[in-house]
């Protein structure tokens, strides 16, 4: 299960990096930041599984590791879709072209 989630996060990261390279907009940058935060969640869980950096207190409440995992999960879950939706809305508006003046 973790491998499948890791593959999805890696795909989101690569797609977001490509979007930043092509578009260079704030929306694509938000999407990339969200993907980075979700990758940090994955790395936190790997560190917890293999007991890396035990002083971080991975998996225990009220420790630095817990809050890194929590804040990264919340931030990534908010920023990734926000950036994606913002990019789609921007593209949709740019396809319509500039507004036409009303004729009387």
C-alpha cells in the first residue's frame, strides 16, 4: 500500500515540476509545494518504519516528528489541489480570450 501511495506522490511531484517549468505561475508553484509536502509525509513514515532519527519521536504524540507529519499532511492536502484547480481555472479563462465589448 505504501509503495502505491509513494508512486502516486512521485507522479504528482513530477507533474507539478513539469507544470512549474512550463507555466511559471503561482498556481503551479503552489501545486509543487503541495506535492513536496506530501513527499515529506511519505519520508516521515519511512523514517518511522525504519526508526531513523529516533529523537524526532516519530509516531508519538506531542513530538516534533508528529507535528512535521501533521503539518505536512494538512499543507499538502490543501496546496496540491488548490494549485491544480487554480491552474485549470486559469487555462479555462485564457481559452475564452479577452472579454468582448458589449454592443448597444
